[in-house]
């Protein structure tokens, strides 16, 4: 999983501080828009400054996530998080150490409410992984 994390954050880490926000905004533009019927309270993350949704799907032994948010920078962070967590087994997701969020600088310059929101997204993805694992998936 460390390779997956390193691959997902390498462009961000190797980007000059001056353009990191621009990089995240541009990356966020690549996030597929979530269908409106999934943007419901059941999939909404509480504790985020702007609205963010996480929808899980289980296919072929792995979890895949659809993510969406209203803020441009957060969308970029969601792309990175999705690269790390999607297409993984429940056990793989549960083994990921979310310290990469701080060690990579990914949330370093975010407001407290935004960084807490990102942490809530990761927590929710892990909760879905625990639920699917409990169902034997």
C-alpha cells in the first residue's frame, strides 16, 4: 500500500509550494461528478466546511469510491485520496496509515475545519471498509 500512497502523492510532493494550490485545483477538475441521486445525507460527510459525499461500491472483492465536494481544493485532495483507497480490499484500506495526510503536507495549509473534513472523509472510507469486512467481503 505504501507504493500506492507514494504514487498518488508524488506529484503533489514534488510541486513547488507556490503552485500546490493550483495543482490541487487542476487535479480537482478531473474528479468525475457524482450523480445527483447519490448526493444525499446518507453519503454526506459531517464536519466538513463545504459539502462532501463518499459513496462506496463493492465489486470483485474490492471497494471503489465515488467522491465529490463543492470546494475546488478539496476536490483535488479527494482525487488523491481516491487514488489511494479505491480499488483496494477492505483489509488493505484498514491497513493504510492516514499519517500520509500530514507527512506529505497535503493538509498542512488547510484551515482546521477543512483538514478535519478531510480526516472525516478518510474515517468514513475506513468505516465502509470495516462494514464490508464484517459482512465477509
